[in-house]
C-alpha cells in the first residue's frame, strides 16, 4: 500500500524508492542505535546477570516498540514506556511454558567471560538477585541501581506505589537473608 501524496508532501513519509525505509523506520533505527546498549545493560540487571536471556528480552522489547512506535513517540515519558515494555517482556518470558520445564543442574557450565553489563555486580549479589521473582528484582533494580523514585518504578512495573513499596521491602528482606554473612563458615568452622 503506497502512502498518499498528501502525507508525502507534509513530510510524514520520506520518499526514498531506493531503500524502502520510511521516516518512522529511520527514527526507530536511530533510537535502537542510541539506546540498545542501555537496554541490554538494564535487561542484564533484571535477569540477574543472564546475558542470553537479557538479549532475548531486548529483542522482544524492540519488536514490541517497533510495532507501537507511534505510541512511544507520543508518550509523555518515552523512557518510562520503554522500561515498562522491558519489564513486561521479562514477565512474559517467565510465564512461557518452556521456562517451567527447565530444570536446574548441580554444576554450571564454564563461562568464558564475565556477563556484559553486570560486571559491577558481585557473584553473591547476582546469585541473590536470581532468587527473587521478576517483579521484586525489577523493583530493586529500578529503585536502587537506576535510582528511580517510587512513582517512576510503579509506572515501569505497571502497579501502584504501595505495591512497589511492598515488593521492594520483601525483596530487601530476602536479599539480606541470602547475603548475610555466615559466622561459622567465614571462620572455616562447621557448626
């Protein structure tokens, strides 16, 4: 379907028979070039260091953003729109049937390099974040690693501010429990 001549004259659609790209495509392309690295870093934090899942989440998020690009551009706060889409992609990923069939193994395979985007997280913190549910993890990441206020975090998660407070409080309690030093094990003495 060809764009109308009126839309071309108004500049809504760029006429470029060679590339087949519209102005919308070009804007989205520029957005991806500018923001993809940040999206991967955020997704890596939300997945507690799982770089492969983070890449999948970013791809799903970018696909959803492309489909609704006009809504993204019209949004009062496009960054909040993008964060919310990323969190929704994480939650959708956790709901997939194949995820429920995945079974943990006793020994992890060797890793060749540190996961990109999570190098500032210690192994203990990364492991503790993995024990949190996706909403709790997202609340902690947005509140404390990205320093968003409660309202911005609630907007990103699509919930009330009270839910953010309770999710954050529960998450911090779990993190404290998991990360608290074990006095006997630290000294090499078994209880």
